[in-house]
C-alpha cells in the first residue's frame, strides 16, 4: 500500500530518541503484538503524523494489515480526526456517520458500534468513520465519553488503532493519547525536522500518553 516503513519504537515514557530499532511495518506489528497484546481486551493505540495527516493515515492502515495478515489479529481502525483527512479519505467513505454520532449517545452499547463499523477487503480489519461534525459538538466532547467509547471498542477486536489528526496542529483527537496504551507519532524520513519530531513527542507526553513511539515513513 505505501511501500516500506521503518520504525523507531521506543515504547517508554522517557524523552530520548531511540534510533537503534529499525524495521518494516511487519516488525513494528510484531513488537506491538508481543508487548501490548492482551487476551482479555483489545489494546488501544493512538497513531498520528507529526505534522502531516496523510502519513498518519497510511501508517495506521499498514500496521493494521500487518497485524491481521501476519499475526492473525483482528483490528478496528478508528478515524479519530473528527472530520479532518482521516482513514475515510483513504477508504473512500469520509462522510459516513461514525465516531461523532456514537459520542452523542448517552449510553453507548456494543451493537451501536458494530452497526457503524465498516468492513475492509481483509476480513480481520474493520474501520469506523469520523462521523459528521454538528453544532460545534466536537469541541465539547468530554473525555469521559471518549473513555466510554474505547471501553466498548476494546471489546470488539484484538487491537484498536485510533488514527488522530496531526499532532503539532493539535485538535480534539489528542484527548485519545492519554486513554490508549501507546501513542505512535509518524514522521517522514529526511523531510520532518528534528525539532518538529521533538515537539510532537513532547505534546503527546504532555497530553498524558504513557508510551510514545516514533515511526519513520520513508
């Protein structure tokens, strides 16, 4: 889909670069599967570009495919961009109802999530559109509703990948960072400045992310 990916996965809270662990999306998926897979509930991972929504979309899709095709894991991709250029722009259904509508439910149930979830060509990979922003709701969506959504979502798959809007530009999707087991920031090798990488990493840590990994897209 997007060629080769190289990962620098430092799944720790320290603010230090880890330039030793390079590999493909397959190796990244293997490391996620070994370190974060949970037999009782899905592992939720936040994935976003440092300053480019497109690379976050592509990385999320390729990680999902690697987890499904190579490790047999079921994956739910969530467009957590709240109406920006998310997974929907890649899969061709950017304006379908989805996350935003589910967050409006006072008592979200698993059947509502399943009804809003869309299939992909891989039977193990499904996705949830961002939904349609209405009446400024996105700006006021409380964190408790995001947490309630993730509680339901993590009952439906082995991994939940929340694709967020670009980290540096901020936005509501950053609220997911503290609710997921890990956050991956995706940068373009040779194009994204080191200062921008450090800024994105620090933003995620400041937003409460407990584990931050860096993924280089070549």
